C-alpha cells in the first residue's frame, strides 16, 4: 500500500473502496454458477483492491455501491472502440477481433491480465474518471422479460382480462417495455409469445412448480417508461455503454441485447426523463381509466436510496385511493439471499404482497412459487 503518498486517497477511504472491490470480485463476478460469473473481472478485482493508484482513479465515482461495475464498464467501453489494444486479448468477447499474439491462445489467461489492465487504466485515466463519474449502471437485460411474463399474465387474469396500462420504473433503454414483442421458451413449462418474433428468450424452470404461461399474451393498451437517464436506442455511444455493461464472457447476453435493440429501433419506447419521485404521480394519474394499471420495476428500486424508494412507493399508495393498481417487482435488495419476483396489489383499503418466484438475476431460470392458472 502507498502509506502517505499525497496523490492517493486517505487510508480509510482507500480501505473502504478496496473492500467494496474485493467483495464484488468474490461475490458477484466470482459467482459459484459459471454462467453467471466473470473469471476475468473476478481476477482483476483481487489486484485492483491492492492498488492505490487504481483505487484513487475511481475514488470520485458517484455511485459508490456500483463502483466495480462502473470501472469495468468504462474500460470495456473504451476497449470496444479500440479492440487492437493488447488488453483486448484478455477479453473473451473481443478476441475474435484481435490477432493472436506470438501464437499464444486467445483469450489470454485472466491471471496474466493485471499489468496490461493497469497500464490501460493509467493511459486512459482522464476518460475513465469522466465515465465513472458521469455514467450509471443501466444494464438493460432483456431476458428478465421471461421472469416478468408470468406475472403480467397473472395480473391480466386477476383484472378479468382487461388490457394492461403499463408503467416501468427505471426502464433504461426500454427493452423490457417490449416484452410482448418477443417469444419465450420455458422448456417443460412450454412456450409463449408470437412464434414469428425475431428474438427468442429461453428460461429454465426450477423447483416443483412450473410457471403458468398464457396461451395468448395480455393486451397492452398503453406503455410508458421512466428513468433518471433514458437511453436512446438510436444513440451509438449510448448503445456502446449498454454493450460495455455486459461482462466479457457473456456472449449470449450480447446477442440478446443486439436482437432486442433491433426490435426497439423499429418502435423506440417512450421513456420520460426524471426521478421517479417526481415523474410517477402524473403518469399514474394519466393512465387510461378502464385498463388494469400495472407498474413494474426490474433491478431499479434496488438502486434507489431508501428514502427515494419510500417516496416512490408512497406515490403508489396514494394513487390507490383513486383506483386499484398492481405493482410487479423484480428486484434484489442487499439483504436478500436471492432475487424475488413479487406482486403487490394496491387498493384504497390495503396493499397486499405475494412472492411469485425466485429467479436468476439475468433471467436464466425461474422457480415459480405463485398460484397456478
Ligand atoms: C440496472 S437498470 C435496470 C434496467 C431495466 N429495468 C432492466 O432490468 O433491464 C436500473 C435503471 O433504474 C434507473 N433509476 C435508478 N434510480 C431511479 C430513479 N430514482 N428514478 C428513475 N429511474 C431510476 C437507472 O437510471 C437505470 O436505468
């Protein structure tokens, strides 16, 4: 460690940041399930956590809890524009564009990446500092629609088949807003959606109960998203950031992202900019009166500070005095062992909650716990 080098963070701040990076490396990128891990990022975290120069570089990241994701996305973003840099040889998603180096097999081993990664970060220090202080973790994971779909079907059924008026809190680029434009394969639980849809999302059912799938998807009468920073699917730089947020080993996620973006560019989703605390009440009030009003969020409420989240939820309770409404929540809060799919039913008298499923955070599997249809 650096001791008293004035260019570095104070020791306590450095130790705090090092702990966050090490935690992320071990628990997030180093996930036990290989499909959900990033061996490259997990390995790099070990060295970043012990490197005062790198910790100082990311010290000003606005969202401390997301700092590891922000750093890796910033590096990946720059590398996607410069795939001939030697660092690209360690990135499984970039090695197809990188010539073999001295006949060595690609991608190069993660255990050898750190010196090259470090040099890249220091060469691009200004750009990285800018990215980690201005960008957000806005990963838009289209396969999460496979988790939402049985919940939308349940809401439609509970609402007597009335069309849905949908509001997504934290929509990012809006790829989940287009959930009824995709087709789904749940293995033994069956299929859903238009067989001619260009994007197929697969999801493995786990546990004793299969999710109930609708024979026809519910009708959507209106759909609107809201986000602090809506991502425009026609903006190439914003698309590169979305792409950079995907970990380098996850080729299937890149393919789904690209296919979903092609759908979204045909019909860019309408997303209102602003904090949900400000924008949600008016959208609730403007929803078509005869529809089943259904608000949903996916890995968005868990990004909000507790007081912001409380204000968002209070807006729903307040709106329930004028009409019944539903909220589908696909979230993973820090203290929970695994992600939860929940349905909240709001009436003037009460808010009722039901746990519908546990699910993998990128939508790869669902363990259905809700009612059968
Ligand atoms: C991780 S992304 C998830 C995107 C999408 N729901 C999904 O699951 O693929 C979380 C999104 O929530 C947005 N967000 C976070 N806090 C917000 C707030 N207070 N108001 C509106 N949007 C917010 C972020 O800007 C980001 O785009």
